[in-house]
């Protein structure tokens, strides 16, 4: 099976490469096609050599020479710039793992969809911003979008009768500030926001978990993937992150997928579907050791991002682009010390409201419209944070 990994140096990328390196008996044989990164040349070069990739692309064009030198004497072809990342996605593959963070991943995710490959999708922001258009492209090319996000992967695993679904239930750990007061949250530092209790992830998604915007984006992702309206998707706080999500059917049955919080399980499922493959080396679930599983409803006052995401999902694709763009800009400003934690969700909510007030909330008709709206929303956010866009 020929596999490319976009965002190979990130948290999902590294877990994916770990699975690809494990050619266990009874599992599929993998061949690495293309790997990409943004600026971490050394990590990319090391991964390309270790996985014997055919092509390595670095998004930052100023890093071309560095990558070329790091891979000199090897058979790995080298590319740099945003175009090279898209080229990596276009190289013939059976599966492309889309694991770039943010809307920056949309052009390459789209290219992977256009080549008709199986797309193991971690880059949820692509689907949030362009779900309708990506699905249309997938229908044309025959590409299959398989969710890597653990909640959606869980639902996909137990969704045997989509026509009988009453509700989808997305579980959420509640993040590092689950039990913090608003007053404590107003003083939260980037380091505190990045410390997720159960998962080890990239900086942006970790902050998204702290605001619970991650669950908001996942709500929109679920609407897109499973064609279920937002008012039939519940969010349930489950601090242990053992039940990865549930599907409630109209006969009263509720099916769930359980496992230890380790992304190698959903990644391997997306790679091996419709089969499964052995994943050695990850801790097995021992419910007796865990002892108890807790659940409660989320607090909308401390986590307003959840209602903003519901409002965006109900309003349309443009609203989702605005919510996502504002969130990306605000998270970056927060991580760089330019704004406080609570302003992340406030900014996203304000930009959403403006977009709806200006009548730009409907689904954009083209990818260009999506990029334009995203750029405009980010420019407004930069102005708000006193940054140049
Ligand atoms: P990381 O920040 O760890 O990794 C991001 C990857 O994307 C890196 O390879 C990075 O390269 C690359 N990248 C960043 N910006 C750009 C850009 N502008 N152009 C091209 N490449 C870029 O993120 P995660 O692995 O945590 O997350 C990736 C995606 O998966 C996100 O959409 C996230 O929401 C989703 N996801 C992640 C989960 C997790 O457990 N981590 C769980 C579920 C979903 P470099 O290293 O050079 O900066
Ligand atoms: Mg998730």
C-alpha cells in the first residue's frame, strides 16, 4: 500500500510513521511515497530517510537548500514551497494521510481528494471550512474520506445503520481547564493551555481543547462526515477519554468504541479499513484497572466556543470559515503572548456574528471564496490584536 503523509513531522505524522514502520505479519505492506513539513528540516529529512520516501517537501521555501543538503546522496527527491506540498499530495498513492494543522492543509487535502486516493483525514479544519466542496470533489474523483480524529473514527467504526441513527454523541475530555473557574481561565498561560490531561498533541489543537473549540470544530466535522444535523449531535464530557464517541440508534441501542487514548488506533483503522491491522506496542485497555468512567454535560458559560460552533454549523459554510479563521488567528496571538485566553473564544464569536450580520454565512461556492473570507477574517483579527496581517 502506497502512503503519503502530509504534516509528517507533527504529532499525527509521527504516529503515522510509527505505524508505517511496523510491517507486522498479518498487516499490510506499506511503501512511503511523499512526506511534507512546514519548517522542521531535520525531522523531515530523518523521517524521509528512515521511511525510504520517494519525495520530501518543505512548505517554507527558504529551507530548500537545507533540505537538499540533508538528503544529499539519498534517492529522496526534494521540493520546497506551498506548491511542492500540493505536489506531494498529488503523487500517486493508495492513501494520503492529511495531517497538516489548520486551513493551511486545505490545498493539499483537496489535491489528495482530486487524485481519488483514500484520504485519512486528521486535518479537521479542511472539512470545517470546505466540507461541501471537498465532498463534491470526492464524489467526482471516487476518493474516500476516512476520519482519523478519534471521535469520528469511533463513530465510523460503529455506524452500521446510518438510516437508523437518532443521535451522535461526541465525547470530550474537557481539556486542562475542565474544572477551572472563569477567573482562573482569564489568567491562563500558553503553557497551561497546552498541557492536555490525556493526549499529547500539537500546540494549536491543544489550545483548542482548552477552549473546547476543538469539540466545536468536531461538531461541524461530524455534521459534514455523517450528514447529521447539529441538533442531533450531543457533546458529553468524559474526563478519562476511554469512550471515544457513541452512536444512539432508534431502537434504544447505544454503540461505542473504546480504547486507550493513543492516536495510533484510529490512524491504523483508517489505513487498514475495511480490514483491521495489528498495532503492537500500544497499551491495551484494562477497564478493571481504570475502575470507573465519568460523564457530565459541558458548561456553556465557561466554554462558549461550543455554542458558537453550533451557531456556525446551523448558519452555513461561510460562518464555519469565519469561526475557524478567527480561532486560528486568535490561538496564534495567544500562543505569542498577544492576547489572553478568554479572548480566543470571544474573538471567534465576534467574527462569526459579524459574518452573519454581513450576510456572508452561506456556503461559499468556490475554494477561492473560502480563502478570501478566511483572509479577511484573519486581517480583522490581526487588527484587533495590534498585529500586522
Ligand atoms: P502538529 O502541530 O503537531 O503538526 C502539524 C504538522 O503540519 C507538522 O508537520 C507541521 O510542520 C505541518 N505544518 C504546520 N503548518 C504548516 C503549513 N502552513 N504548511 C504546511 N505544513 C504545515 O499538529 P497535530 O499533528 O497535533 O495536528 C494535525 C492535524 O490533526 C490538526 O488539524 C489537528 O486538529 C488534527 N488532529 C490531531 C490530533 C492529535 O492527537 N495530535 C487528534 C485529532 C486530530 P513542522 O513540524 O515543520 O512545523
Ligand atoms: Mg478529536
